[in-house]
């Protein structure tokens, strides 16, 4: 049984836990009356069904639990980059502030106070290469919340606690900043500027941009592309690997499927550059490649063959990489990004800000362009980009629009407001036959969530 005790303006729920000498009284304080009544009923249900956490977990601290969570969940479920990132969040922002608290003492009010402290008082961790911030950002707090919500969900499953205090926590307001992308006309300017076959450095980034735009791929996939994956005859590139820099201590993680380890140039390094299998099976795919991209790659291959002869086996390290440094060594995503920004700076175009645009922006431009050119063929674009679900494509990559298309729409509205009516594209016989499909495409373009719900309903129907 449990009882409710009024203490000042709030209420406490009091109950006993354990048996014999281990029987102890537990107070859960600071509750409103309605919350206390609900909690009392929950406790009595747990007592009746014998689902209250055992006494030995009562003294477990948050840090003790989180280390167990990392060992039994994180190592098995997370990839190396996620593992390092989440570990960093816990070490910098959770263990110092919540680590010594008892796991079962963490309530939703505790979490709200903790997030308020992080937002207003706590010092941000230093990040090498980045300017020091005055406060911890709302985005970082949201990332911390994702990890802790997952961890405490597991604590409930393990019956360490009865409910997850992070589920109803109050988070600081955060709006994800929309990525700035290049317009198609701007992409063509960059391609024209870098189309210099006489300079390997320029032409390499030229080909990397062509692959990113033509194939809708990630930077790691571009750096990991090898020549035997390029089928010039069938005009297909097979993407089944990515380049990455991983910590040596994470090399044996279950989620780490390493295909090749590049030799380190310097002894004593903590990381290694590797070729590894990509994020998921959906990422492994064949992508149809525009002929213009293949033509540029043929020129690049001739340049690399010439470099091999000039530098010899001692000077050129041949790993069969398509996009690589002039000596054959791999080129990382951060290096592609740095060189891309240098190109934009060199171009000095007032409409292209190198501070706002990154190499990964090309993937967004590619997805948006393909959706526009295909009339909203989400399935084809999803397959080409290696997304595992439509939700990621529609909500993050397919939500952009180009200025030229917005101008066309404004022009049509002008015609409408001038009394010229609603202009419709001319239709031929095939258009008439496909009118139902066109209507569906327009609905999908205006409301991508409709496609997600439609796909889910089809999947559910197929399961029956």
C-alpha cells in the first residue's frame, strides 16, 4: 500500500519497499495532488503485480547506470561516430552534474531544473577548431535529451525505475536551421570554374561535385569510391563502401564492418582511416550515372594514370580510389568540404557565401533537382540517394525550393490576379491518360507526409 502526505503546498507519496531487514520507507515528494493520486495508484499496481524495482537498485547512481547502458546497449547498437558523440555528451554534460545522484531520485522536475542549468549556467565543453561558445546551445541540450531518454527507457525495461522522467521534460525551444543550398545555376558556375583538366586539384573537386550532384551521394561515399565500382559500359556506379576516420579503440565494435585499413603515415596516432560498409543495407545500391559525369571521370582516370607514371610506386600510393589526393592517398569528407569552401572563396561570388554552404549541401541540391525534374518521383530519388525511408527525404532533403521555381509560381499568380485565369500546361494524349497519376504527384509534392502515410498503409495492408 501507499499513502499520500501533504507537505506544505505539495504532496508526497510514501510507501515501503523490500522485505525483512531490507525493508525501507520511500518518499516521492514535490507532487501535485492529482499527480500524487496517480502515482499512488501506479505504486499499488506495481506492488500487486510485483514489478517494483528491487532494493539493490535503490542505491545505484546515474553514472553507474549510464556506464552499464553504454556497455550493454551503446556498444551493440551504435556506430563508431555515434558512440563517440554520445559518450562525449555524457562525459561532458551528464556525469559532472547528474552522475552522483541516485538513479531513482531523478524526477521530471529534476530534469527540467537540469536543462535550465545547462542552458543558463553550465560551461560548454571546448571543441578544438571551433570558437568557444558562451552557453550550451539548445541543439546540444536536445542531443543530450535523446541519449538520456533512450537510456532511461532502458532503465524502465530493466525494472530499475518505474517510469521515465525524461518523457515529459521541458526542453528549450529549438528550430533546426535549414541548410543553405546552391541553386542549379550556381552549381553550373562552380563546375565551369573547376573544369580545369590541366590542374589536378581543381579537376578533382570538379569530379567530386559532379558525382555528388549526379548521384546524390554522401561525401564519405565519394571518398570511398573505387574504380572497379564504376561501370562505364552500363553507366552505373555501385556504392557499397564509405571512407571514414575511426578511433582505434572502436575498431572492434559490433557495428564496425571494416573492409580495409589505410596505413598510418605517422606512428602513435589515435585514429585510422578506413574503408567500411555504409550505414545500412539500403545505402548499398546501384546508381544510374549521367554520361557527362562518366566522361569527366575518364579524364580524371587519365590524369591519375599519368601521375602514377611520373611519381612511381614510391611516390603514388595506389588504392584504386576514384577521388583521391595527387599521391593516391584517400581524401576525407572534411578535406572535400575545406577545398569546396576554398573554391567558393576564390570565386568571390556575392550570392555564394562559403560560410553558409558546405559540400554536403550538394546532396540537398541534387535531391531537390531530381524531385523537380522527375515530377515528384520520390521512390527513384530515395533509391538513388540511399535513404531507408521517405520521411528523411521529404522532411530534410526534399523540402527545399529553387528561386527560379518560386519566380515561375509568382508569375502564374500575377496572371491569375490580372484576370487571365489559371494557366495549365498543355496536355497531349499521354497526359490525359496519366491524369490520375499527375494529380497524385501534385498532392504528394504539396504534402509529402501524405506519401509517407500512403506507403505505411500499403505496407500494413500487405502484412495482413
